[in-house]
């Protein structure tokens, strides 16, 4: 809030909103804790944030608008993309001539206003609103898109049917291309892709079934039914996506892989396409890769405290290997690209060998493997060694040859980043030794092994609760709660004298800001550092469990403990951590 404390105090007393004694108490707290009077009154429960916004609106003469019963025109609403609207709590709701009225929770958020002004090229008229109005308006993005898609299907399905059937004969490639470029199917596929981008989907599944075509989006790691389409549109949608991906239209019996790009609201998105013949036709899965993502930081993707320091220490080395491990879809590539971004300075030559290139990075020499012509990870890595690199990234270590080359690259003065598929950081050592890497070479090159998973983040309207004694005892069977609590204290998240009885955990509020109470994802990590003791254990052939026990003695938080730490900070829920770790 932007009202001066004296001005606010005078208005509240004149209006008789709060007792004099309560204001005096709030002033005392504000002074002690270096807060504004508004923040102290909200913290003390005398006013809600929305109450304070109404006061601010009145005192500062800024119009207040409620969007609770307003159906916003879709064209006006989407002048501000949903990710921007959600991040900055800003909604476009009315456009008159060259003026755009926007509802905001904080009209002093000048960067957001300036961003929207530059994007739409209109004069921005800020209006204050409440959180419920923002929540209702944000839901309209999704509903309106579904309505829009439904209208397109209703209007265009009959036209598609006539084209697709053509006397039941097998269509030639020329005919299929003609269908794929027909306006109805272009509109359907375009809207389907647009919907996926706005919803923040990572994958689109288009699955032909006996009576219909099912479209599903993977959002925050969970597959959701998005819509059902008439059965007869399946062939034309497949043909359209094959044209976009430059694939063979008349090849329906073999799998095909392709790629295409589109740009929307300043976002460049690459679609990695996989087409697989199934019983009722061809199933399409598209992975969405947002190419112009920048500004990642290790803190931003979930690293903190000792885990952060261990990774930073490894990146400061000029030789050795940094390994990131986890199952498919656990955010390994994002972690590697974030480390690359830190290392990407004019003084170093960075080369990568990847499958596929997920994010394009300036000043980084990125190569795509092509096994069909013999350009494998191993062959690519051999060639990279002749390119005078300082830093090498290997998309995945899959076999003994690649592992051996990566170790040799680290031994000969390079910093190597790579991923391996294992379940935990300690399991990485055993996996590489199974691949045939000599243990004495491994201990002299491996800097850190990072194990990770992705958990969904709680939406803002979460429900607080305190763990019961029984719940703590049950959790203690899997997690060192004392270590988690001491980490929270070390990082000044909680007071030095806090106990678990003082710390709120949170549950998702379903049917709130989001359908299931979650929005977005973040990493939970464990970082195994190759200490002298652990190096000795590897040379002695100790098991992954023994190595993990020693690493925990040396202060390593396991992935589950890191998850509980983040749940205690209100970033995710205990149920979500357990779901991801136990999958």
C-alpha cells in the first residue's frame, strides 16, 4: 500500500473503523518490525488486504472496481496474456477508444503498467480491485478459451467431415495436404496449440478412440482431459500437424518424429512432435519447449542454503563433472541450462551435445545428435573435444563409451555437465560404475551429483495447519525432522527458538484460484558432494545406501527432507512431496 502512515491513521480514526488502542498497538509493532502501519494492521487482523485497498482507493482518489459479476469481452481480456495477468495481478476489463482500463491489486506497480502500455500501445487507466475479482477474472481466460474452441468445432466439423471421407477411399498425399491447409482445420489446430500455451501445458496428447478423439494437456506434471472432439476430425488434425512438422502425410504405419515453432504474445514455443500408429489411428504427443526463457537462477528453481553452496562451489571449478539425475520430466535439463547460464561468460567456450536441443542459448555451440547417420552422443563428444571447449554439456550419459569419454574430458582439463537416469544422487555413483567407469577415475573427477524431482507449487489461497504429534512421528520414519528444523533456523526462515508447533504447513484449497489448488512447479533436490570420506567409500565399493548415510551425516538434505523444508515454507504441500517421491 502507498498511503502515508499519518494519513492512514487520520482517516481510520475519523471514520471510526478501528479503536484508538488497536491503532496505537499496531503503530508500536510497525516501529519495532520496520513495517508500514498498513502492514501492521493487516498482520494484527484488524483489516484485510482488500479492506486496505478500499481505504487506499478512497484516500488517494483511485476508482475501485469489482469484477465479480462482470463478463469481460474476450478480445479485451486477452490484450494482457494470462501469465502476465496472473503474475502481476492485472486484468484488462474495458477499452474505450485509445484508453484501456485495468484492474489491479497494487496501482503503484509501475513496471507492470509500463509493460502493458508498451504491449498494447494504449493509454493505461489503473483501477484498484480485490483479490476475489482478480481470481474470477483469471478463470475467464480458461472458460472463454473452451467456449471459443467449442464454437470452432461446432462451426467447422461438418466441413471437415465432407473433406475427410471422400467415398471412403485412401487419400493421396496431395489430397491430404489440401485438407491440412483448409481453413477449418488450421483454426482448430491453431486454437488447440494456443490454449495449451496459455494454460502452461508441457505436453499435448491427441488420442484417437473408438467414438471420439481425446485431447489431454499435461499441466504441472499432471495429465488433464482438455476436450473431446468428433471422431471424424482425427485424420485432418494429424494431417495438419504432419504438414507443420514437415513429415510424410501418407505414412500411417510407422512412427514419425518432427518439430515446428510458433510465436504467441512474444513467447517463442517449439513443439517436439511424436506420431505413433495405434489401433484407432495415429496418436500425437507434442512436447512444448519455450525457447526464449531466460533469467533462470539456481535459487529460482529451488536451490537454497548448503545445496546451493555445493552447486556454486562445483561451478567455480575449471575441471570435473557435475551430474544431474532423476527420471524423465524431473527438470534435469532446466537445472543444466541454469548452470550453463551461470558459466556463460565471454571468457569461456561452451559446447553441448543434446537430444533434443530444448532451449537455445546465445554464445553456446549446441549440437543435436542424429543416431540414424552415426552422430551419437559418443561421436559428438569426440568431435567436441577438438573444438577447444572449456565447458562441455552432454545431454545424457547412456552407455559405457559416452561415460568413459566424459570422464576423460574431465581428466584433461574440462568442466563437464551431464545427466544420468537414476533415482537418487547416491545411486549415480553405482550407475556409472555399472556402466564400466573405473572407481578411481570417478572419485577424481565427480564434483557433485544432484538428484531431483519436480513438485507442484501451492496457489496463493492455501489453507494453513499445524502438524499433530502423530503426523510428526509418522513423518519422522522417513525424514530427519531435526535436520529440516535446523536448516529452517540457519536460513532465518523461522525464529531460533521455534518448534514444529510454531510452524504452519499448508493444504491446497480446491476450487480456489486454480482447480486443484496448485499452480506451477519447482524442484526438490539432494546434492551429494564428493568429500574425502565418500571418495574412500566409493573406492572400497560401498553400496549407494552406505554412501547416502555418510552424505547425510555430512549435512546433505535428502530430496524428501528438502521437500518438507519447502512445505514448511508454504511453497508446496507434504502430500505433494510424498506423491512425487513415492511415484
